[in-house]
């Protein structure tokens, strides 16, 4: 029995070996744990760096978008020199437009002044001042169809002296056609029976200018045109 007990009792050498093994296991486990801690720290650092980089990228993108949006929303600031140049250029364009408008605009006739000027410059021995009835009878034009008119009719049916100035409301072509019918009819009458009057009518003017129509049958057209040109407002 004693021998069996001696066999089961570990020797000093065995004890030493066991203790060495345990120590080595502890050391290994400690190293593993320490390595885990190191790797853990490294991963955390990398993660932190990645997050920092990501946040910076996002922030830069946001700033870029903000700058672009501000540039789009806010007009570009111009220097005082450019502002002066733009102001001068705008004034030049404005004055050029005003001057050009004076040449291209259609002037309006003062019909009261027109009738007075014609009576002063034209030999009224050959004319009578026409009225609404004469306008309808001679040209087939109703007073209500036009804005205004001035009519000087011949004293006799055997005379070719006529002056008619109309301001019409719409298209002038229809009124021109009616006046032309009057001219054609008078020409047929004068051609064989009153050659002198026929020559006056041959040289007559029928002119359209904007909303105005001028029919002038007179020996001196320039006198009538002078009266018209001095009658604009």
C-alpha cells in the first residue's frame, strides 16, 4: 500500500513541470489578451480616422454646395467702374431711342388747323368746304366710318379741283378703292368734254400714310402739301 501511495504522489520534478506549464499558459493568455487590446485600439483608431475623414468630406461637399447655391442666388457684385459704364451705356441707348422715335413716329394731324391752312394757301374760288353729305355723295364714305376728315369739293361738276384728307379707323384699302372709283368716273367724264380738267385729274395724288389718306386734285399740289405739313400736332 505504501508503494502504491508513493506511486500516486507526484514527485518534485512533476510539480515543477506543472508550475512551468501553468506559468507559460498564463503568459500566453496574457499575451493574447494584450494583443487583443492592441488590435482593438488599432481598429478603434482606424475607425475614428475613417469617421473623421468621412465627416470632413461631407462637410466640404456641403460647403461646396452652399457656395454654389449662394453664387446662384446672389447676383455677382460689380465694381463701381462697371456700374458707371452700364449707366452711361443705358443713357446712350435711351437717348438714341428718343431721337430715333422722333423720326419714325406717325404724327397726328390737327384737322381744325388743317382746314384753316388750306383755306389760307389755296385759291378758294374753285372750292367749297364739304360736309358729311358731300363725303357720302362723292366717295360713298359715312362720317361714322372715319375718325376725322377735311373735304374741299369743287364748286362745279365740271371742275376737277378736289381735296380730301381722311383719318380712318381700320384698314385703308377699302377707302382707297372708293376714292379711286370717284377718280375713274370723273376721268371718264373730263377726258372728252374738259381736257384741261382732265389734265389736272391725271396729275392728282392718292396717297396712304399710316391711318391717313390724302386725295389732292389741284393745279399746284405743293401748295396743298405745304398746308398739310404745317398742320401736324
